[in-house]
């Protein structure tokens, strides 16, 4: 019986390691562009769903939230900024948060994504999302510079205090037509 309990405990622990990780909502994040001291030490996070429709075929609203830095002067990753903004983030079973698969629960596992060559595609978040249907990761310094496509994943990139972190769903686009978020990255 003791061996059975030990095996069950190990399996439960392993199950937790293989599932995609979701961030809990953080009460510190708030809607809109960072203001006050947060405009200097925090980062504004933008999630633009682009062609991922909302309910009934209407466009899903773009999310803009401030991600305050609870410890100003300390580095944070793009993933930590999402979490601190209170935006649920899920990675893949294979790579964890090394590859962002869902933001705010989208695309859901039941959602049909009209991927070229596979119009009934559904994202299972097991492996890396396909090149034709994924969350593109962008950043800007917040001083009016345009969005820059990140060559690093959000788990490995440090955010710029006072800057912007952008996520834009890229559906059936190429590297040159991948859309930046539709919010101007400027602190007001």
C-alpha cells in the first residue's frame, strides 16, 4: 500500500509538470496604460487578438493593462509582466512558458482557427504553435518609438521599465506581414 501511495504521489507531481502553466490573476495590475510612478517602473501590456474573433464573430476587444513592478529596480521577464498585469498565460505541455500558447484563454482548445491548409485547426498547446497561428511578441520603449518584433521569447527577454510589451495574434501571416499590436505604444 505504501508503494502504491508513493507511485500515486509521483504521478500526481509529474502531471503538474507536463501541463501548460497558467498565471493567476494579480490584483496589482490594472486596466489601461501605466500612470504615475508605474509609468516609470512598470510596463504596459497589450494583447491584441487580431483575427481571433470574440463571441458571435465580432472582434475580441484588445486588452491594455498596466503591469506594476512590485520591486522597482529589479528585472522582470515578459512572462512575469503578463502575470503581474493579471493576464492568464499558458504555455505548451512540451515547452512550458517557453512558448506562449494562450493569452486570456485564447485560442481555446475548442476554438476552430482557420489556418491555411488546415481550416479546422484547434490549438491543443502540446507542442510549439504553428507558424501560421501563434502569438507574436513585440516591445517598445514607451517614448513614441514603434513596436519592435522580439527576437527573444518572453521567458528570456527583460522588459524595459516604462515601456510596452505587446502580443498580437498572427493568423496566416508571414514574418514580414505579422501584425504589431494595434495600440500606439506611448506613455501619456
